[in-house]
């Protein structure tokens, strides 16, 4: 006796998205104000290129994983920044540029990230940023 095949349920979207940015982390920096009142844009092109690079890598990860995001969801992010040297860089500035590159790709808006875990280490051989984004099942309402 041949029974009809049961329909398969649609696969649920993955709960985590992971990807690696295989280059030196770049911090967000404001332009310095010069004596004549103009703003020096030193490093701005580098920041723009890094943000674009992050967006492209996030798009690849989203497409490979079948990741779907929504405007009502909440996320947590873990970022491990491996610097190529021991210079002093603020983690919050690295996180800002990373979030700017990911928003609109892995989640609609970075305001949906309710939790961030940031780590900094030195890896002279292989500077990179390892990113993990997870959907939060429980979210504080306040």
C-alpha cells in the first residue's frame, strides 16, 4: 500500500550567523577639526572601504546560512577583534564600524542588537574579526 508523502515542514531559520572578516579591524574615528575650522578626513576612505567589505562578507554569510531577519526580532552579537599589533584601539570604536557594516544585512537596524560581547587580542600572523550573531529568544521589555 502506497501512502502519500507527508509534506515537509519549512526549515526554521538558523538561530546563529557566523562569519570572519580576514583583515585588520578598523575603528570608527571622527575627523579632526583643523585650526581653520575644516574637518580633516584622514582615514575616512579606509573606514568606508572596511564597512563595505564587512557588508559584503555579511551578505555572503546570510545567503549561505539562509538567515532571515525581521524588524521585531532582537539580537545578540559577539565580536572577537584580533589585532595585528599592540597599538591601543578602543573596542567600542571597532564595534561601531562593524555594526554599521552589518546593519541592513544581518538585521534591519543596529538598534535591534540588545547585547554585545566584545573581545580584543593580538594575532600578528592573522589579524581578523570573528563575528557571531544570535537571535534572542527572551528580551527585556524595558
